[in-house]
């Protein structure tokens, strides 16, 4: 890499000579890893012109750094960062202006306290990562996505890439969502009822910021989606968990006085249970009678192995009470961070304005690439491939659980990418997860899914989206072996 001259800056008002300033900047940058071995320094002429100093000043600094192995001179090719760096030079003392700003006194830590800490970043280094929300790269149609991304970079689509759309969305992507995706869930919508988001998490944050920023009360399913609970934890809302049963959220258990109810009726997170139609109708009737909003997280609806799924709650909504949350994270790939909201125009206008204050809109190139991925048929082909693979992996997981004597949990509708399971012999799931790490196995302990965290100690989530079918049996054998040993 050629290091640009603009990387460096000198202070002409400082007492330190310019040559020494430059030399110390380079030394510090090398030790901090900002300048790396083999990278080419700017020519002495170019750097002198940028800094407004004589060329001899730069040449002398370079010469001193060659003598201490920070730089290597390669004749006409120029100067390069060396790979045999000696001991660092002593840094110049900073100004004695007293202690620095006490950030600890100014931060309440609510965001770091709410963040989950059980999702290792290096999960790919584990042979058996039974983690939800990750994917197997072999199922992603990389060639098709690259084709669409290149196409979205063409001159015809330059405006989608280069223009600031303010609070607008890509009309081609919105049109496809309205005409082809939402009808699969029985939903009819107009452009002023659909808003793109940076995934479902961003959508839920927008909803909470608008509806729950004045101390209102909301009801959530329990066990719940930890990402939603993280958001609610940093708002001033009063959160009332409602225990689910075999049919998901029981409407009759929704407390009086709530202003918002959060639910995942088609595929409850994390238990995968489905809310019967009668309950959906009862929930909508209750919302109309009491005047609360219903937030429907249509969690994993795309990954159903049983053919046609039941209509979304939003499709049954006759009073405009339902805010629908959809996402492409599970059906395309998690790193895409693209989702959408469907709601009444009044709410959507507020959400659009709030999103505009935060981030304007999702990147235009990502939106147009997604529009091509959908319209050219790549999305459906990839989705079919994922369904087939997940169906096989789910069957393999069920067989392995039975073979190794582990509880397979309650029977649920076929679909999704995970099991919600009781731990072997009632073991603490945190202890089980910790003991499995040295075995190369990752699971998700159950505590983050409950407000009263000890309630989740006897449960864990076992996902198979990122692990090959052939590897599943050995991973579950290890879970059983460690469970028997603890």
C-alpha cells in the first residue's frame, strides 16, 4: 500500500523541531499498527510539499528512521516500513493540564449493561457453533449477489448509489416488497405504509423510541427475544412479561393498561411455537377494545418446511393496530442488515422522520442490489436452498438428540433454524455452555431470554443454521457427554 502524504501533520507552533515531530509521528504510528511492514512511504518531495517544509527536513527524518530499522530504503523504489523495529522511542510528554475528563461520571452505562455478552466474535473458529442468527456461507449464492451488486453499480443506477435520498427509500425495492413479498403473508400495503430499516433490531428500536419514550407500559412474551429486551431496558417503559404456553401468547393474559404488545405469532422466539388463528383474532379484538398497538415480529416466517404458512397478524388487522416487522437477515445473510416496517401512514411518517434524523436511509447501493436480487429470482432460489438444507439439518438434529438421550423439547411446527431445549438433568445452562467451549461446542444459555434470569437456567437454544448436517451428530454427542459428566 502507498501511504498518502495526508497521513501526517506537524504543529508549527510546537517547540519540538519539525524533523523530530515527523520522526516521532512515524515511530508512534508504526508501534500502534497504523503503519505496517512493507507499506510504502510518501516520497520526500511529496511529503515536504504537503507539510510545507524543506525536502531536506523529510530526508533527514527518513534517514534517521532507516538507521533504527523503522524504514527500509530500496533505491529508486523509495522508502518502506521495516519489519525489524527496535524499542520504541520515548513519547514526548503531554501538556500538564491536570486530570482528563471523567467520562465515568458522565455515563450511566445503560447501553453496555444491556448488551449481551454470550456471543463470541470468533464463533467460526469453533467446530460445532450451535448459535442462532449466523449462517452457513455455503448456502449463500455469492455469485448471484455479486452479479446484482455489480449491476447496481452501473450508470443506470448511479443515482441510487450517489444521491442522498434524505428520508426516502429505493422505489424499486419498495415496489417489489409490496407486490411480491408482503402478499405471501397476506398483507396489502401502499408505499406510504412501508419503511426500510437496518434490520429488525433497528425497526424495533424505532418503534420503542416512538411509542415508549414517556414511561408507557408494554407487554412482551416470555421467554422473549433478548434483542427486544435490550432495547426496552434502555427506555423508560414499564415492561410486563407474559408467560407463553403451547399456543404462544395467551391474549387473556395481556395486562390492563398496556399501550403496546410485542409478539412473534407465526414462530415465537425462542420456542418456535405458533399462535392459533383463534388467538390471533382474540388479540386483535382486544387491541381494538383497549386501544393498544401490536408489534408483530414475523420471526423466521420464510423458513417453513410445511408449505404455506398462516397469514400474518397484520393481514388480519382491520383497525390499523398492527405494526409489522420483517427482515432479510435470515433469508439472505445476517450481515446485510436490511429489514422493513409495515404500518399505518401516520406511524410510518413519524418513523421515517426519526430514521432520517439518525441515518437518513439504508445505503442506496445495498437497497438497489437487494432489489435486483429479488427481481431476478435469486432470492427465491436461495430461500428454497436454505429451506431444504434447514429441513435436513433439523431432522438430523432431532435424530441426534434422540440417539444421545437428550430431550428434544416440545413439538412445534416444522420450520426455523433452532430448537429450544431443557438442559440435561436440569443442569445450569451457563455451566453447561462454559464446559462445552473447550470441546469446540457453542450453545446459547437460557438466562438472557427471561427477565427473572434464573428462570432460564434450565434451558438452552440449539441452532443449526451455521453448522453442516454431517457435523451435527458429533456436536450433540459432545453435549450429551459433557452433560453426563457435570
